[in-house]
């Protein structure tokens, strides 16, 4: 594993901002964490040595040429124009007279933030919306007033079945190129009812009447794409298309070290030099500084209120592509506190002097802690003043992050924990998080029996046709199980519903939930659609896999009196008894099925 950091380094003559650029000598910012030997650190501030910055194999700009500086009246300390220009260069590209003039004029002007916000809704995407379960899912969502979008292969069929006003996108999960990113804007949850098509060899009616019976056995065959293409490759494509929209249960790592994961960001110092001050900071990697002895980032420096200054900060360069964090509820910092109050600033514009959405937080001295900063608490700040008419924060378009230690809060308030002098804040990770309780973001309609083919000791004569004919049906259940595994491994909060034989009977019969993939029976498509929608809202269903059937035996049809329908079920009663980690694969661990 390698780590990289961007630092400000200084000589006794003038501060120099080190970065890679065609106009400046290249610096080597990276070294192997496995070999953490570092040369003697140094930093000179006010002509006094301070141990702040590690340098390795560096090529420095020669300090022999005298750098122009501007003497400040307050405090009698000099403000280095060269350092200011290089700060602008790092964050805003090559310096130019026009940019410099615009910045100086902007400092004297009133706030004029310009932000664009893309309105989004918490849309539920239904894949396979023209199937027996899928179209019922769409009906249930509409009746509940939940925004729904359907992903279908045949637009004409879908509009005829679902109505001309349906929010519809045309794509095929077996073809990755048809799943255009724009299709999924605003989508926050998915119900996947796509399934390989199985039909009677002898043929079926145009409305698939034989297939819809779900009870009587007809010798089956695969119609259309293979199970591998639909259930496995299609699942892989769908997860890839929606993963960023749905979010990960354990959060999205933006920076730092977390287990075996490492995410690098290009940080640079943005101190009060831009306002005439003399505070200085840096960001570096301490290869043994984390709570478990591993590497961590460190924000450190010396802050001074001389020359009307009083703040120091580190800020990322603009991300090459804006981060879409709309699936998450805030940022979580893992850090070792020093008893001070810091601020985080998030910008949704690439302009380096743009409005920032700001939140402050207190730390406990000498303690590693996780600080959660909810997006809902961000305050729009422009040049230390609250912007009352600013647009709401848009988490789908995060351009940069900034961490600040300052004498000032905003609107004239002061930071009561502020003290001049050196400071140090280790930060091991920054990630986006989802609020608890977490509910499923991806509900998948699978099938009972997926772990049973070639299960040792199983009486096949008592099993459904798909189990007995798994090989003849191109390993349909095997690939359904492989598709399920992709969901479980994705990190997306999920629920996997495995219905037994599906029927056209109405919902309302008493039902049985089970785990371990052992039960047989029948279940209404209406019932399955209702429980899928209910699972989206239930933390008890999150990361659970379960089978479901009706208590009514195959030999008895189930009917409902339209004048006196049964009450809708509270599915949480069933979800509460489910356990994580039970899939039925436990019985196959010693006897895996070859594919």
C-alpha cells in the first residue's frame, strides 16, 4: 500500500507550496507504508525550527531569489505575496492578473453565491415491472403515493399495461450499455422483480395462462435469455448501475485508512495568508499514528491572530468528478481530539472562493472518537456570514472538503476553544454514512429452492420442478443463487424475498416465513408485492434472506369476499423474527454445486 500527501514546506526566506506542475520541479509525495522510515522533519516558522513536515527525495525551489513581501501594520509581521500566489495556484490553477484582480475585488463585494441545485426525489425503481410480481409492485407503490420509475425492455407493452403516464426508462439489465446513468437520477431504492422466463414446452396462451397458474406442472423450458445472462450477469449490471444511488450500509470512504481500504485525497493548506495573516498549517501522513498503530492523516500547524489573521485549514483540490453523496445522511470523521472546536466546510461549486456549507464540532482531548456531521445541520456560509437565501445543500454534487481551525465561527461569533500556537489533529478517515436504523435499499424477488439442487440427503420427489430440473433448465436455481450472492456482497442494504410457487390468488391468506431454504408451498403474487414494498421501510428486513408461503395447501384455492376483504398485514411482525446470515447455503458448504 502506498500513501501520498500534499504539504506546504517553508524555508527561512519564504514559504513554498510544493506540488507537481509543468512549471515547477516534480516532488515525490509517496512512500511505502510498509517501510515507514522517514528523514529528519523540519519546518521553519518565524526563523525558528518546528517539527511539522516530513520531506523525502524532494527537489526544492531555490530560495536564493528574494521574494517580495508586504509588511502588515498590525503586529509588524510580513505577509508573503509569493506564498499567497502559490496558494491560489494550488487550488485555482495557474495565477493570472485577471484571477488575482477578481479575487481582490470579490473580497470587498457583498456575497453573491451562485449555486445550482438538481432537484431529486426518493424514487423507487422497479425492474421487471411488466412481470407478474413487478406490475403489482408498481400498483402498490402508486397507491401509497411513493414516486416510482420502471425499467423495462418493451416500452409499448409497459405503457399498455401500466398506463401512459408511467415514469419509464427502457433498458435491458443483460446489456450493460443500455443502463444509462441518467436513468437512475433521483433513485434511492430498488425493487428487482426481473426473472428468467420459463414456459411450457408445449406452448402457452398469449397471456401466459398456464404459467400464471403456478400450481399445475407443465414440462418447462427456458424462453429467451439464459439464466446465467439474466440472473447473474444481469444482476451484476443492475447493481453496478444503482450502487452509487443506493449507498453502502457501512458508508462510503472518502479519505483515509479503514481496514484494508485506503482512499487518498490531494490536500493543501489554505490559511489566513489569503487575508493577510501569518498562520501556517500542513497535512501529512503519520505511518504509525492511528489508534491501532497503523497510518493516519494529521492536520497540524501554528495559528496566529497577528495581522488580523486567526485561522488555518486544509482543503482538498476539487475532485476530478463531483462526489454524489445523495444516498447518505452526513460525514463521519474518525479522529483524535485535542479539546478544540473545528469546522468542516463542504463546497458544491468548483470555484475556490464559493459559498461553503459549514458545520462546527467539538473534540475531546486525547480521545479517539467518531464525529458525525449530518448534512441537515449544514449552514450556508459565504465570507464568514450566513447566507439566508442560499439554495439548500446538494449532496449529489460535492466538489471539495475543507477542515478548519479558526478564531472565528460566523456572523461575528468567536470560537471559545481558540488558542494561538501549535495544534495537531490526527484524522484517520472521512466517510459518508447512513443514519440508523438502516432499511433495505435493494429488495430482490428470488425463489425458494435456490440452494437445494444436489443438496445431500434431499428427497427430490418432494421438491418443486425447478429443483428436480435445475440442470435441464440451464442451472436456473444455481444462477439465481449466484445473483443473490452478488447482492449480499455489494454492501448495499438489502432484503431477499424467496417466494414458493407463485399464484394468481388474492392476498390475504395467513403466511409462513422461514429461513434456510426448506419449505414448499404456494404464495400469492399480490402478497409478495405487498411484502416487498413493506420491506423497503422496515429495519427488521435489512440484510435478511427468507422464504415465504401461504398456509393454504395446493389442493385448496384461496378466495376473498370483495365486500369483506381481510385487513392488510403488518409485515414487521414477520420481519422481526428473521436473522441475518441464514441463506440455506450452510448445507452446501461441504458439497458445493459445480457450474
